[in-house]
């Protein structure tokens, strides 16, 4: 299949300088603050976004260099297929995070609960819409065991 | 910034042959069935995924050829910044959908509530984890007006 090319639209800054110190998910980030610097030519595309409380960041796991189809997760002492995990080392290392949008100043976005490494290239921003994302009757697969819920 | 290259890992089949007939979100798909054909070399990466009820598909809006920073939405008679919408015509046309996983057979996944055009290139699959995705105290921005909720 044809290669697909994307060009980062900005960069994500966070307090986390290495993957090791980066929280596994935004809920574990303890309110860490992030700053997203959008390239100025895209600023107009932020119009109306400040009315949403949460946004979804799509980004490239730029530190991911290779992947395995079966991954061992250090935090759960178990191994799983890569598509049953959120490991950053994937065939196409695309990441996404739901974060709280604090405010927008020009082409800069200030967010809370950031969970990505400082310097991560931003690919896209979409509004978070709970009535779409919230699904009922879900089961959690291998995560159910020992998962601490909310 | 450097270009980022991804290679599709599979293809998504759906009953929707054109963007015009494709539902705007999975909740509006009326239970449409989809079939995802993963390339066989990635099959091992599906291990354990069948224990999740819902999965997130990441894909390339392959019919998107251009974009505007301010978009007019036909279904709401309003215009908004591209990053405050889910329009497929975006700087980096990455889409994502939460769908119900019915079953997996080898490298084929059968899903319900598909909302993408037939033939869409698949970039990634991740498990849907409601305790992560579900955020409280959200506000819906411009969507709140006239949005019919669940």
C-alpha cells in the first residue's frame, strides 16, 4: 500500500524529558501542565476550540524506532499483542491523548494532564465529544485484571 | 519540521461507498457492519484484542485532498476552525472511530457501528479504555447548541 506522509503542525512541550518519567496516561499525570506551540500558519484553525473543555491531541511518538508484535509491559508483568496495548512502539507510532484545555493564546494552547514527552511533534487536534466517545457495556480485556478504574 | 511517513497496516471495508452516504459518527451508523483486513504479517499483534468489547481505529482519510482552516459544516449551518471540528479535510487527515469488536478471525476483524468510507487505509488499532477516555465536567463548545446528546 502507498506510503502516507504527514507534516507536523506544531510541537508539544511538557515537564517530561524522557519516556521513563512520562506518565502512562493523562489520568496519571497528576495535573501536569503542557504547552502546545502550533505553527502560526494554522492559528486560524483554532477558532471556536476554546469553547471545549477537553481536546484530543494526535501526535507522533518520535522516540519510537522499532516495534515488536508481542510486547511485554513492565507495569503489568504480562505480554500482549501490540494492538491490544497503547505501547508507543507500534507499526505506525501514532499517539493520542485527551487533555484539559486551559486556554489559548494566539497559536499557543495551554493544557492540563499532559502525558507526552517534551518535544513531541503534533499531528492534529480534535474536540473531545463525550457523547460520541462514551460507550456503554464495554469490557476491558486483559486490563480488567488489577485495573484500578477511575 | 520533518515529514512523517506511515504505511497502512490494513484496509477497512464498510457498506458506505461515498463520503456522502457515510455517517458523521459511529453512533449514527445504525449498527453498520465493517470488516477490517489486516495485512497478514501483523496478525500476531492482534493477540488478546478479542477480549475488548470496543476498539479504536486510526485511519487515513484517503479521499481528502485539500483543506480550509475555517470550515462550513452542512449539518449545522455554521463555520468553525478546522481543529474545532471532526471534518475529514484537515492539514493531516487522520481519522479515528470507536467501534464495537464483534470477533476476530485470523487477520480479519468484524466490527459494528462503522462510520468510514469503504476502502479506507488503516493506520493503527488500539483498545478502547473507558476509564481513560471518559472525562467528567466536559463542555461541548459550539456543539452544545442543538446537540442531541446520547
